């Protein structure tokens, strides 16, 4: 079963021969290697590039252990460049090579070479790449399969596909398992032996149970505002364990750097400022989140919110969670301040979208309730409510668009309908 990753393949195609090191980042097992070594590789062959002009190295392969030495890698690549035609250098998990930044910067001196590498950890934060590669590094961040990518391969009834997707997530290899238990075992094993083990080893964490418990707390409360102090108090009250807020802060950084979770900061829409007191954390892959909880707590409301967040991120948006402060009278007639939440503020270039995730809007009262924060935003940017209900897109008198979940996820232009 071929899974198309057209969004990322097109980015690679558009970046050919631009003089930059192309760094493909993302959580482990999200499909970076498949993107480079299958989809992009075949694209090059189909467009006239000779096979001996594509130099591919997988540094996770034990057979290539010697090439983790930087000088050995340099000699290996130079020995395969035989003429003045263009060569493509493709290296998987390049962070396994010592002094990899120096090696990649050396490749920039090869005039007839175009370099593409994958990496899975904090060495490849997009903010670091321009500095590490002297302004000549370009990041392409790959995410697990979106629902659209998943459905293009899965097909069939959309509701059945949705149930499978929100249960097992979008890691591509999950599609190769034919039973529920095999899928669950794969996800659990991946979390323990790859993601968690990698974080613990890289950061020399002494008490791995603390990190494991923190991930459990985040997984059980996706979409809930939190901060290190609040999480520290949760450990004390629920787990009867004392962990300082600074340690929690460090652990959260490790989780985001590994791309296991993503942090969305609260933004005061009327005050036009960030509020760093509370943030929300979403899982890059919802299947991993479910497996961490042993497939319990599968509340569709919160899972849908997480998936919509991931969809906005994968479309290239920077995403915050919004807050709108209003004044209203209490039962005694006294005016009080109340904070209303906007699930997501998605920024894409000069465009901005306010997005609410709602499982269902059965009546007018629920519609008023869910759109209240949006109607109190005094600007002209698009306001969208995404509902699980299968409905035709409609716009109310306040200009708020209500759109069904499948239309939102499956139509590339759904933000601009």
C-alpha cells in the first residue's frame, strides 16, 4: 500500500539545487526515510537522474557504522563523485555521525552536490538550523500521516477510517499490522524502547519513572491548560511524589525537543500579548498518546481537538491557544471579568484563523455557547467552528463558518472556504 506524502515531496522538489542543506526533521518513525529513500528517490529516477548519481546512506543501519565517523563519511562521498554532473547526497539519521554539522558544511563546498538529511531530535530544531549551517540550512518538518494522507491509502467508509485513525494514529507502519493487539503492542513498544529511551539516554535522566509519569499526566489531560508549577502540584496531590517545577520544565523541554509533544502558548487576543502562565500540550501522534494510556480515556472530544491542532501545524500554520476577556454582570448586577477560550489561533503568513473544535452542535443554544468567544473578537480574520457532524459548510450572520470535520480534514483549502 503506497502512502502519498505529496505535501512534503513537493517541498523537496521545490528545494532542489537551491544551495541549502535540506534537513528533514520529525518524530521517529513518521516517514522521513520513506519520503527521501522511496518517494523522492523514485522522483529523481523518473526525472532522468542516474542511480549512480544518488548517494544514499542510512546511519541507523549497522552496516554503515564506519560511516558515523565524519572523515570516513567525507571520503566515502568524495570517492563516489566521478564527474561534473549533479549528485544527490541523501543521509538518514545524520545526528548519529560525530561532528555532523562540520561534515554537512563541507558538502556545501562541493559545487555539483545537493544534500538532503534526516534527523529526529533536538539537534534539528528549526531555530538552530540557520545558525548551524551558516544561513544555508532549510528545514522540512514531517509529521505522522494526516487524516487525509491516511484516508487516501485506507479508503472505504470515512467513519470507519476516522475511528481507526483516532485510535491508532498516523505512524505509517501501523498500517502493516492486521490485528488490534499488534497495533497496540507496536505503539507501546515504540514509546518505551525508542522515544522514552532516547530521551532518558540523551539527557541522562536518573529517575525514568518521573518522566514516564509526566507523559501519562500530559496524555490524560490533552487540551488542558498547565504549567510546570501546576504539574508539580499534580504530582504531589495525585501521585504523592515531590518533583520541583524546574525539573518539570526541563522534562517538558525534552519532550518537545524529541517532537513527542508540541506546546501551544496562550495568547490574549484583545491585549495582543502572550500569557506564559499556562500552555497546552498536544501529542504529535494520537495513537502514541492512546497507547501510553493503555488505550483508555479515548474521549473523542479531546482527541478531535488534538487532531485538528496537528492538522493546522502540518499545513504550515503557527498555532497558539486564544483567550478573550469580556465583562458581564453577575447575578447581583455587578460587572465581572470573564475569560473565554478560543481553541486555536492559526497564523499562516499574513492570514489568521480562529478555530473552535466542537464534537456536536445539536441546537441553537449550543451554537451560541460555542461561538461566544469568536463573536467577542473584534477583527476581520476568519472564524471557523469545526464539528464532527456531517453537515454542509454554512456561515451565520456574524460571519462564522461552521464546517464538518471530514470537509475540514480532507479539503486542502478548507480554511479558506
